C-alpha cells in the first residue's frame, strides 16, 4: 500500500518510510522472527528495534531471510539508556551491529536521556559525551542517521548547543490525547522528525467511545484512525503487532481524516500516560 512506501525526509537528506513496524515487547526467537518476516511480507519497509528489547538477532535474521535488497528496508535500533560514556556507546553499538548483521543501521537512537532506573535524572554532560560517540558512528557510515528517544525540549537544546549534529529524530510517546505539544513544536521548528511509539496508547485507545464513534463514520477501526491521525499530524507511527491480521490491518491507512475531525482529535484532552515505560519498552 502507498502509505508503506511514502517517506519523510530527515534533516540530513535520508528518506525514512512513514510507518515503522515496532518490535517492543516481542520476544527474541520464533515470535520476533516470524512477526518481522510477516511485516516484511505485508510490505512494511521500516523496522524498529532496540538493544533493550533483546530481539535484534531475530529481527536481523528475518530481514536477511526475507531476501530484500538492503537499501530497500530501513532499520532503527537504540542505545541502552544507561550507557552514557564514549567507549560504552561504541561497545553497545558494535554489539547491535553484530547482532543485527545487516551491514549497517539506518537510524541509531539514544533510548532515553536518563537511565530507566532513575527517570528524570539530569544527565546533560553525560548525554553530550554519548552524543559525541554517536556522531563518530554516524561519520563512520555504520549508521545513516542518528537521533534520540524520550528527550524533552531541555534535553534537545542541550545537545544542539554543545554538539555538531542535530538529532534527526526524537521518538516519544505520542497518541490521540497525548501529543507532547511543547516537544513536538520545538522538534518541528528545528526539522527534527517526531516518531510516535505507543501510537495506540498500548491499547487504551480501543476503549474510547469517542474514537470508536468517529472510526465508524470512516468505516475503519480505532487503531487505523489513531495511526492515520499521527500521519496527518506529520508524525511517524510505530505500531506493534504479532498476528498477521493486525499487522495487515495497521497498514490499511489509505483514507483521509477531514480537517474538522482532525480538529476534534487535536482537542482531545492531553493526559499524562498512566506510567512511563521501563527499560524493555518504547
């Protein structure tokens, strides 16, 4: 479907498919391998993983076994959030590089600005050091773009003030009713693409009577409405699924939400997520 081959252009000129297949909470082994392979068969050309997910080996094997030309699939992975020292970053990346075994990574992200065990801890100096190593990885060509995840405006400014390469992406929790307007506005003003993890609010959108009623008017499912909302907001959603039916359904987004209905969705009350994801999430 066209939506799977449409792209955003990152701030360094690299093209990234507008929808990614998320692999958070998909265990290594048969499940991760088969779900990634199914996504590729369904036409997904953007796969998102992380060292913290523990499934890079199976994700990489699925990509190799599918037999697609390497340049035709976009692969993202992430640096564990607690690793902030220069040598530690390089070591972690080399492990990811080896585990994926696909020649290069298209996008490599710092998974969070603080260790998951100390959410909110100030790590400005440490993030600058980590980003310096990320820049080295980028210059080596082993990662075509570099970015961050879970960074707020302060964290982004800290990197931009003290380093050379502006992050290409900030991957944050984002869904109807929780759109991080300050982060999103800052990112867009500086040509940093927002990626939406948990674009279905880890399933909570399914319980919204308002979204259900609106989805019915378009003859689509609530997840399809929520994912289309992200796209029309200029955000890149990362839906996760393991069944073939859900993987296929999540790509059926060739419809348009009207301007009036986008305004209705934008007006949904922003509420804090019930919990911040831990180290195995996002």
